[in-house]
C-alpha cells in the first residue's frame, strides 16, 4: 500500500515563554485538513490500481524547547524542537467511516522574527518539519508502518507581552 497526501493550508498557534535568549519553552497547536490517498499497488498515474482517499482533519499538540540566538541585522533568529502527538480525525462525509487515530510526533523549526511598529508586535517567518508514523486508522488493509513528515513554511505575526 502506498500513501500520498494532498497539499493544504493550515493554522499554527504557538504560545512561548522565553526566560532568557537560550532558555525558552513553547506549546503548539496546528490544524490542517487534507486527503490521504491510499493506492494498493503503486500510484494510479504509473498504471497502478485504483486509489482510495480519506479526508482527514489533523490536529497537532506539541511542547518544545526554543532558543533565540543573537540578533543579526535587527532580526532575531530562533531554533525550536519538541514532541507531542497528532490526532487524525476522518471527516464525516470523506472519512469512509474510519476511526480517529493519534500518532506520536516530534518536530524542529528554524526561523526569524522582527519587531515592527511597536515593542509588542512583530512578524515571524519559519520553516517547520514534523515527523510521525503514517496513519492507518486501525484498518489492517491500510497498514503501511511508514514514517513520514510534513514540511511547513510559515509566515505570520506575534504579540509580545
């Protein structure tokens, strides 16, 4: 069984506590909705068997460590890493009546942030990668035991209190 996922947009909400530049902690919540496409014998485009899709709401809950390195041209670089879980919830009409499944996940992110307009508002850009075991929704015929990852470029804003 081969698995491929569709591209999508999602949301990431992060709450950080930074004690000093190299000591900080963060909690993350992400949400995305996409389709997991399972093909039994190769991809349909390469002459394989017909594929089936499972539309999924995926929610990530992770905790991590974050470190801010010294400023570079008024931009504050950061590195973060952590772990948690991802809950895969098949949708009502596109989920083929499959059950919800959670998988352990770990991540790293690298990015930079810059204060703009005031000392409380800034812009952030980052790249994040999350690693986890591909979901099979508790079905023997979908079991692939394949580790996979997501690549998440991110752009947004942050508030500092």
